C-alpha cells in the first residue's frame, strides 16, 4: 500500500489535533522510512522482478526489522513512549494515537502485500495478496485515503481546498505507479524514490495544513 496509508493520518489528526499533520504523515510511513535506508545499507533486501505482482515488481523477501509484526509493534510502542516523554508529557493519548498511526502501516500492508510480512524474525510470513488484483487494490487505497480525508475535513480543517487538491494528486500518483509506471531500475533507485516521496509529501502537507497564518505585520498568528 502507498497513498492509502495517509488515510489513517487524517483520521488521527482529527482524533488528536495537537499532533502536526506532517508528523502523522511520517508516522504512517515510518516503517518504510526506516526500510529505505536499511535497503540502501544492504540490511533489508528487495528484488525488482517485473510482474512479480499485478500492481508492482517488488519482491520484498527480507524485511524483518521493519515489517515484521513484532518489530512493527515495537517501533509503534517506541514512538508512542518517546513522543509522550519528549513532546507531550501531559498528553498520554497523543502518544497512543501516534503509535497507532505507526502500526497502521503494517495493518494496511497486510491487506495488499503477498505473503512477505513476517510475524517474527523472517518466518511465518503473511499477506492477503490484493496487489495481484490491481483495480481492486487501487480502489481500496482510494477508499481508505478518501474516507480518512473526508473525516478530517468534516472536523473543520484549515485550507480544505488545498488539502483536497493534494489528496487528489496523491490518488493520481497512485494510479500512475500502479497502471503506467515501468518497474524501478534497481532496489536502490526504488528506496531513494520512496524516501524522497515520503519527505516531500510531509513537507507539502505541512505547507497546506500545519503552517501558521501570518498577520499583516508578518508575525505568526496565535489563533488556530
């Protein structure tokens, strides 16, 4: 799953408005944000195999440190504890929401991945394999992203038009990568591209949703 991961980010923002949306965008992709440099370092591994699934060419055969069930739970717990301890000591629910956003990545990957998600170590791999049905996989991503975005907007989001335009752009990117884009040139090229996309999308949503308006004198406004 790719852009569908951002649906839970929008839901989490409405549930816990104190967390910046850009941070939630990183949280829901956190396992992949860790995965990309581990691939570049040769610690986790992926093969590019054309037509490996109906939706992409990724044979994700070794990723126990980021996409194992137990490690995903551990990363989510670590993020929740650190966020509460460092950022919001008085708001335990903020840490819980951020940790849940991190774990949502594994839960949604389970739906689309083939059996490459290990329950522990690099064994007992699971995955429902929806990537082998590209139209259905794309529809599921669109529903999750659209549902999360709709829920967020009903809460009185800042700059709703820009947010909708960005959400639409994400869906167009998903359509391109699923139905048009050729396979990546290499595992390293894909890791670089994925990491760049995650950072770029977080910056865009910061600009749209988290950036504070400025008053006529140029100082940052204090009102939400």
